[in-house]
C-alpha cells in the first residue's frame, strides 16, 4: 500500500484505563472482527493475561478505515502497561508515528500515564489525548484534560472524549488518527530496513517475529540478516495480523506485520535489532537495542528433590517464549538443587512462578527476591552478586554498591504526608514535588531498589487506599551500609533464609524473621534454638522447646486405623519438609519467612 495511506500508532495508558477495551471496539467498528466472534480483550490471548487483566507481550493488528472515500491502513501496536516491561513499550513506540494517550476520565493522570507519555514524546510521536470512560457518572473530562496539560504540557483542549465500553466517540478517534498522525516517510525503493519490535513463541509455528518496515520491502524466500546479531534466516512466511496471521507474501515500506523462519528459540531474536537483506547493500541500522536488565533475582527449588530435571525442562520451555528470563543452577544446604533466576521485576517473577506451577505442575520453594549488588574489592575491581549467600565476609571487600531507582509517585494531595513517611522508612531521598492539578501531586524520590521489592509498593497502595500509583527506573549504583542478616537453626546457618539489608534495619527484620520461624517449625525431641545474627553478633533469639511425648501415644490401646492414619499424615507432612542439621523445617516456614512481609 502507498505509505500515504498508512498510519502506525500505539495506545499508551496506565493499567486499567481501557486500552484493551478500546482496541476491541476499534476492531469491531472497522469490521476487522465479526461482532458474533468478538470476545472481551481479544488481543490479550495468553491465559494469564486474560485472568489478571494485564497485557504482557506487545501485539499488533492491522485495521482498515475509510475516511472521505479513501481507504487507510491503520496498524495498531499494543504495548504492555506494566513498568517491568518498559523496554517493550519503548520498542513498540519506535515502530509508530503516533500514539493515543488514553486516560480514564474518572481516575485522571497516573504514574504510568506520565512515564509512557514521556517515552512517546522522546520517540517523537504525534500524541492524541483521549479521555475514556465518559459513560461513568463520576467522569470529570474537563478536569482531567487540565491534568494532561499540567503534567505533560500537551494541549488538553481538543482531547477526544470516548467510551470504549459503549463505543461512543470511537470512530472520531479513527478519523483523528488519519488526520493527525503523519504517514510513514520511508523510501519504498531503498534497500530493506526494518525494526524487530517483538517476537513470540508459538507452539505450532515456532518463532514469530514482529516487524515494522521502514525502507524497502520484505518478501518471502529472501534471506534476511539481523544486523546486530549477525544471523541470517530465510523468510518462509510474511504477513499481517488481521488479527489472525494473514499471509501476504510481502510487506512494503511503512507496513507492520510478521515473518516466520526456522528460528528455534527466542534467544536468537533480539528485539530492537534491524533487519536487512543478506545480499543487499549495507544500510545504517535503526537506533540500537539493549539487552534485558534483570532487576530482581530469586532461587526456585523443587519441593521434591527428584523434580530437579523437570524444573530444568520447564524453565527451558518457558525461556522459549520469554527471552527476558534467565536461569542457572544453584545448590543450597537447606534446599538442595535448584535454579537462580533473573527477572525484569516482581510482576515478571510472579508470572514465571505461576506458569511453572500451573503449566508444568511443579511444587516450588522460592527464596526471597534480591536485587543485584556490586561488591567493590580491596583492589578496586567490582563484581556482581545475586544472592545473600554470595556476600563475602565484611573484611574481604571494600564496599557494597546497591541499585537506586528514581521513583515517581502520583497521589491525591491529602496523601503527601503519608507517602513522605513511607519513603523515609524505605531510605528514600527526596527529589521534587509537582502539582498536576489542584488536588493531585507527583512526588519524586530516589529509593534503593531493594526497598521497592521489599514492600514499598504494597505499603504505598494500602496507605493511599489504592490511589497511589508509581513508576520507577534504574538511576545508578550507590554505596550502602549493608549487612548480611544470618539465620541459624540449631546453630547451623541456613543460607536460604538469610538476606541482605541496611544496618539500621537488621535488628527489626531479624526479630521478625525469628518470630515467624518459631511459629512454623514443629517441636523436636530436643530443644531447637533459632537465632538471627549479623556477623558474629546475635540480634534475636527464640527457642522451640523439646517435645515431651510420642504423637502416637494417645492412640495406644485405641483403634489401629486411627493410628495408621496419623502416621501416614506425618509421612506426607515430612515430604514437604527440609532437614537442616537434624532439624526438620517445613516448606511453610520458608514461605512464611521468604514470602509476604
Ligand atoms: P487496560 O488495562 O488499559 O487494557 O484496560 P482494560 O481494557 O482491560 O479495561 C479495564 C477495565 O475498565 C475493564 O473492566 C473494562 O471493562 C473497563 N472499561 C474500559 N473502558 C471502559 C469505558 O469506556 N467505560 C466503562 N464504564 N468501563 C470501561
Ligand atoms: Mg490491557
């Protein structure tokens, strides 16, 4: 199609502001999908996505819209709304010339509205503000338009007002896209230059590469080179998403679609890489890509030691469809053989854990998430560690550097004091405060990443009655007064229960940990001391008293089946225990200490 009749755009929004619903309405109104076959959030097709109402992977779909008798091809590139997946948002935006900035007219501008809008501004996109959910009785479109002006400096006066639910105003949005978003400017006659903005693993088709053609044309049977990766593949199938894969044989300058080749794993495809013809003249690559940054690490151990190989296979299978996931084998005295995994963030970690348990039927023990720390050695060299167990003794290194995030928090003004309090408790350093309207404020703090994954976000949500939203990005690494909090059960170190924390928090966290453990470890035939320590200094201690009599004693002389049942129950319970020294620690105890704080 003539690039003059093509428009490429994204919808950017804070989570739950209606992006998927608006996409549904656009597919319906343009007749891309038959009303009878319509189901909610059509583009969110992974089970977990639908269930949790989030969009994990970017999606693309081609729709056609007629305006003033001319037919236009509109390529909608859906982006994930969650901060863990910001890199994918960035790449999707680079495939577009425009973006709809969708804001819930009853909620207003939220932290991720701002973060995503800035990404779109940086990518030089034409931004069209759209106020959604105007069917709600408490919608305040005028006030929210003002918030858009104040927080983003965009003109809010001609924001479109829509209801993605009823469809009101949606065809005006399609008209606005044609009028306001610039047509792609690529050169159809130039050699092929295309951006990989996403890739997914499909059980039946293999790897499907999502691409946006900037110059030239991509055709089936051509040999395609991935410029940074240096790999060459034959394009076996080329097409568009309508929204199902629709083979077209070729994609021209300005178009968005996919190609399939005999690529086996997602690891072979680098999102952000430039595609060109293997035999063609050299072209300048599009603005570069960077590898995924792992913000959070945690270890997974199978509850049953025998499931180690199954866990390895499950992780390998997941990795096919999630190239951001990283894993390597680890061993622990307490937990046996497992894997240390790297994640983009906490949500990413939760999704992986749930997919392992659900799709692969594995029972897992997961250690507390940790961030990456950098150890500065005496000679000035640095190395990274990803678990408390890797932290050397204090005299073996010069200092520890921890990752610091710049966090922007959006809250109603009455919660400013509350947020400041939470930020201080989490070692936050104040950066600035800006009013986006008379009643809403954006607060910026620099907060250690470890505090954010500890419980900062939960605290923010619960103490602002859900109104506080936040977004963060990695700022840098800074030296911190950090110590390893050891946990000893019957005088033996249990590395899997240890953690790294700030010196000032060690006493409190140590006491909390020991209290929780005490509740979960059953009595033994002997006394079991539980201790928390920093270095050689014991900071908390509890004792589990010895058991006095045999559990089966009360059954003596009684009914034999009852006794057998009791023994069987004990045996089953035992399987979910780990022995450290000669103390049995139930899985529940690990979960209590490592899980919710
Ligand atoms: P996303 O997270 O931005 O993709 O948001 P969704 O499209 O999943 O929508 C979040 C929730 O808002 C869902 O329960 C939708 O039914 C609802 N929603 C979306 N648009 C509208 C609208 O225009 N009016 C009303 N009343 N609800 C809407
Ligand atoms: Mg969605």
